[in-house]
C-alpha cells in the first residue's frame, strides 16, 4: 500500500496517505505469524491457533501456489484434528497440494495429516500414507511426527512392541534434535505402552519425564495429557491422593485451551478418583460430564467407557435399574471397532447388578464366564471371585465361599507381585481392602475367629513383613497358638478391625481369645476425631472436662475388654484405620477414681500379629552405641528448637561410657547421617523438626541443617539405609506417620525406620511441647540406661511426666509419643 503515495504530487497529501497505509499494513511477516501460531499449537491452545491462522490465511487465500497458503492451511487442519473436529479438518485437507518442487515437503505434510485423519477409521490407508511420506521426508520435525503416528497406529492394532520401537526411535531423534515437544509426546506414548504391559512403575517414570519435558517446552496440552496418564497409573496403584492431585492439575491446564478430548479423559478420571474416595455423587457427576463430551466428539468407545464407569458408581448407590440402563448403553456403544477391551468390565458390572438386584443365578453365570475369559486380569478376576464368595457366604455355603474368597486372595497376590516400589505396593493393597472386610465378616458369621485373624493378617503390614522376611505362621492363629503367643511374650494382644457395617476387636491373653463386636468404622472415626481435638491441644483436659467423646470411646473400645486385662501388665495393640491416630493410653477410665489408661497398662504398638510373633533377638541391656543428631540450623519455615541442645546433652550424660557420634547445629546434616554408617549404632536419636507428607508418606522427612541445599532426611532414603538399632527415637512433632493406609497402617518415618531394620521406634502423633518433651526424653533414657526395654522405659517416663510438674499433666504433654515394635520381645 505505500506505493499509493506515488500517485500524488503534493507532499502533505503524500505524508497523510503514507501514514494511513502504514496503519493498514500487517505489522508481522508471515514467518513471525506462523511462529506465533506454532507456539500456540505446541502449548495446546488450539482455539487461539485456529484464530491466528484463519486471520492470516485471509491474506493468502488468492495464492494457493504459495508456501504460506499451505503452511497456514495445514496448521489449521492439525489444530482441528487436535480438537477431534474431523469433518472440518477433512475439508481443509481435501484439495491436493500443487505439484511444485518448493511444495514437496508440504505435500508430504498433507499426507501425514491425512494419515492422522484416517488412523481411527482406515488404519491400512493411514499406514500407506505414512510409509510413502517417510520415504521422502527431509523435515526433521515431520520425521518425528511420522514415527509417533506409526506408533499410535500400532497401538490401535494391539502391536505394543512395534509401537514401542517407533516411540523409542522418536524419543531418540527428538532428544538429539533438541525437540522437547516431540520428546514429551514420545515419553507419554512410551508410558502408555508400559502400562499395557502391566508395568505401572515404568509407566509412572515415563509419564513423569513427559511432564517435565512438556513443561520445559511450554506444551500445555501435552503436560495435561501426562497428568492424565499419571492419574490413571496412580489410580491403579491405589495412590488416590496422588491421582487426585494430577487429575486436578490436568483439568487446570486443559480447560483454558479447550482441549476437549483430553478434558473428556480428565473428567472420566476425576470420576474414578471420586469413586475411590466413596464420593459416588461426585463420581456420577464427573462420569456424566465425560460422557456428554465423548458423545459431542462422536467418540463412541470413550462414551462407552464413561457409561460403564457411571454404571459402576450407580451400583455403589444401589440404583440397580439406572445401573443396568447405563451398562446396556455402554454395551451398545462398545459395539464399535476398539470397544472390545471394555466388554470384560461390562460383564463385571452385570455380575454386580445381578447380585445386588437378587438375580443370583445370573450373577454366578456372569462371574464364571468372566473368570473363563480374563486369564490375565487379576483385578477383574478377584472381583468375580469376590462376587461368588459373597453369594455363597450369604447362602451359608461357607466351605465354598472360603474357597472362592481364597482364590480372590491369590489373584490379589498376583497383582502385588507385579509392583516393586514399596509405596506403590502399599497404596495398591489399600485400594483392595474392601474385599477383606467382606471376607472377615463372612468368617465371623461362622464363628471362625482363627481364620478371620489369618485373613486379617494376610492384609496387614505386607510390605513391612516382606522386607523383614516375616511370614505368617498359620499355627499361630488357632486358639491355642494365640494363647501361647500371649504367654510366651508376657503380653495381652488387642487386634482391631474396623469395617463399614460392624467392627471387631480380638483380645488375646494366656487364658483366652475373645472377640468383641464394635460399632461401624464411621461412628468410631467420628468419636476419635472429636477426642483428638481435645487431647492434641494444650488446653484439653479430658478428665477434668469429663470429655464425652473420650468416655464413649472407652465404652465402645475397651469397656468390656479392659477388665480382662490385668492391671500393671503389658498390652500390645495392633490398630486399624483411624485407631492408628489415637493413643489408647489417653482414654479416661471411669470409676470412683477416674484416671488415664496409661496408669493401668504398659502399651506398645505393632503393625501386625505376625510381627508380634516374630522371633527377633530379645532385648538385652548391653553396652550401647549412640548416634545423636539434632538442634539443627533453622531452615525454611522451621524455627529453632530451644531445648534440643539440652535434650541431646542430657542423653549423653545418661551414657557417659558409651561410644557416641554426636552431630548438632550446622554439623547435623543429611550428609553426616549418610557418612556415619547408621547401621553400627544401637541407639539413634533425632531432636529436630519432622515434615510429614500425607500425599506421599515416603517423602516425609526429618529436617536437618542445610548443606548444599539438602536438609531433608526422607523416609524413602531411611528405608534404603540398613539399620541394626535397638531403638530409634524421633523427638519431633508428628513424626510417627503421615497417612494411614488400610492394610499397611500408619506410613511415614516410624514405618521407614522399622522397614530399615530398627527393632523399635519411638515417634510422635502430634505437635510436641519442647519443654515437656525434653523432660520426658531424659526420663526415657534414664530408664534405658538402667536396662529397661523401650516400651517400659517410655511408660515410666510418661508416668513421671503425668505425675510430676502440674503443667504437664494433660495428655497433650505426656502422650504424643508411642513406641512401635516389630516384635513382642521389644516391649520388655
């Protein structure tokens, strides 16, 4: 347009027209506009990509032989493909590229786009186009894209090894070319292949790398896809907290860019998370949203998946008619190419629907058909066995029910064997615990306490027992074996089991094995939450306040049981569920002289009866060797602990002749712990802050002094350092554990030190008072120096605190610490 000024001769007019012309001109070159559109495409902002290329295409619409005409047109088509708008994309790809040498790579790019279009409908045509393009392509990004699409094609053909070969080649090429966008895509696809192999831990590793790489490339949609993948894997592994975090991050990334296909996946996964959290209303809402998007995108197989999940949620709410309707809708939609993988899950739903609606013959028939057709799916198989076991148990065909429940246990064990990472084994097992509750209830109906305890034990502390090479001795769990265990260890053992309908506790003494029926888990959990609110604060005084929750807890948990336990005796508690967060010593004992239970019994906590019975070396007060770490330099949000130095000095004074390694202040570092060889010490003590991590408990840490940016001694690192300690003490707030997992128990620092090999661990359930903690620890080590085992020494230290300084008589001050033992021999 500036050439218009040549028509005019007067300079003033020329100047005005020049300015007008400049205002109308496009400020950016096509190259810069294309780069901007490409950045939007990589980020996954497909609506903005389409807006940018549509606007720019107006300038090139009359020049169809131009490179820019085709580059903008093809990028427009690719954005539409990313939105699953196949018809609109096909319209843009309909006309061939002119046969010009300057457009040769553009011609190949159009072929690749057509192959992408055909992948879901005509895989043979898609492969032919990709092969033809691959033979002539010189553009490196297009070469990587061809490999990725070929891999996707092989996945669709269920040729996972061939898909992996393409994705691996793409990953190698993208990494060498510094193409982070394609590298992230390859990693995401490799994670999916690992998942198809059943290797969920490798899948997590690939998807985590994909997420990091996508973030580096500012590839928002690919990052959202990686979050979706991680959600899927964590759901399988039972890490619902981690899954919840990832799916919410996925939605946060995908909603602003309207990535509808991936949002459909995210809503479906959020439904699974809600389902796992027993929020069935939330699950139904999320599944319905995913279903609507799938239908809008004409993705019938994905719609079938959402409908199947919705049916399962309705099964949980016992809406049998609606569940059957949605399951049938899913079956109709799954009758499409690619829908066959959903059919076993629909059969699983049919079995549950038939069972719940009373058509037991159909439930049995469908379950047996499912077992015959799913030889390599432990999860589906254990569900089928569980349905059969439940039907037979309710019909009081107990022998047959036991056989089927036992087969379900075997399938669960097969699933666990595929998982190596301890955190993942813990969470996977936790997600299956509902099955155990039904099985135990069936055995209680038979008055088969020995078998019930055997099944309970098969669900408890599995990872810890395997690490310590402890296997359950079946002879322990008959009445005589259990009584012999109590007699040999000089203990009363209480094993709790919390369940939705009714809970149980077994008291095991040298004289008897007695079962007590307790209220449902929900009622107990509510009472514990209320009582903890009083106990875990300095103002709480349950005895003086006649605390209603504490009184009720005593009645429902110990009221019938406590009179059968001799006063002054030892008690080993195997908790379950919310009871891991409750120190039973704090419960008020009613009567003419109300007092706390700590004044009646010496208490220790064990993860399982199997570990209680473990033949560990007995406690002996030999010459100790001490590792003392604490009073670290303040870091981040952790304040200085004013009494920590004095606490460590007092411990040293209790053992004047013992060999010691002491690290305080700036010397108390992660490197110091790693270099000192912790396995050589019999007593290890930390006086420091603890940092619990409820979502990933093995990321919980003891906070030490900073050195080169490192100051966290994490639970997962503790597990990796072998110990031979008689006792590890973590004198810190909330150091016992971060999260309770059904089956494994309270997971965190205490669990990690037991896993590493310590025979006993003393750790805190709530925030501790620095002053009372110092006194209690001094009394604890006075007892240990005098030859008392950990449980007895801690018991006496608590009594000294309770009965000493009036300021410290409330449970908040004397009761935060518990001793966790891996054998009854380590309580006395």
